[in-house]
């Protein structure tokens, strides 16, 4: 009986690895090539996770990780929130028969964005910003609203509405086109079934391959 138990224990896989061994970036293979997903570990217990694709760059989620027996514990406690585009408006009126709408487009760090498209519905009154990030549109004054759409490559589009009775100075702050909203205040636990120098395998046979 004793020999039987010893043999049984010998057959049970013992998975042991350290933070130094885990250090590096691991990708989950995607056969289609349309998306990517990775986990990046350093030897000090920090990790980064992101999932994205060709439609936009992913904003990484960050935190601390722990190794406990066969468990990899990911504590998403250091991710930055995704910033949402916004605008600031100045407005005035006069007795002219037309209105002026001056728009300055910037990124979140207040850098002007050149060649940004600003248009009404069906591309009416389409304009592009100059090297100072500024464009001016004019409309006949009337009792109606006008939707404006602001678009540029690599940034999320931004919509706003104006009242065509008034003049406007508007500052618009765009954010990068990110597919993934970061994870925060969440703890995930992965059970490691197999660990080698070039990959590790979790439950449900999910394989993460090391990027060399």
C-alpha cells in the first residue's frame, strides 16, 4: 500500500516556478490574426494586460501579480481609467443673419490636431482644421439645431450639437481610438496546469506563448 501511494504521488505533476522564470511577455495565439492579447510580467510583481486588434490600440490594464502553488493571481489595482472626449463652449448672440462656429481640436494633452474633419449631417459644410487645430464654419441663422461630427484617424469621433441662433467658440479634446476599456478593482485567478520556458498552459487548455 505504501509503495502504491508513493507511485501515485510521483505521477502527480508538480508545477513550480518563480517570478524570475515568469518574467516576460506572453501572447495568446490568434489564428485569424485579427486580434492580439498579451500578459506582460516583470520580476518585481507587476503585470500588464491588453487585448486589441487592427481596428484600434488597446489601453493596457495594470496591477500586481502573485504566485501561490499552481495559482497565478492577477490584481488589477493600477490601471489608468480611459479618458472620454469632451468640449468647452463659449456662446454669444447678435443681430446678424448668419452665425460663426469656430472650433479648435486638440488631444488630451492640449496639442492642436491638424487636418481633422468637421462636418454637418451628410458631410454638409465640411471643413478641416489648420496647423493650429482650428476650423470655422458659418451657417444661416435659423430656429433649428445643427449636429457636427468631428473625425480623425486614430481618435474616437466626437459629436456635438449647436443652436443656429448663436455664435460659438468651442474647444474639443479628442481621445485615442481604444478598443478596450481598462480593467480596474478586479482580481482574477488562473490555475497553471503546465509551465515551460516558452509557454504556460492554464485551465481549459488555454496556452500563453512567450515572446522571444
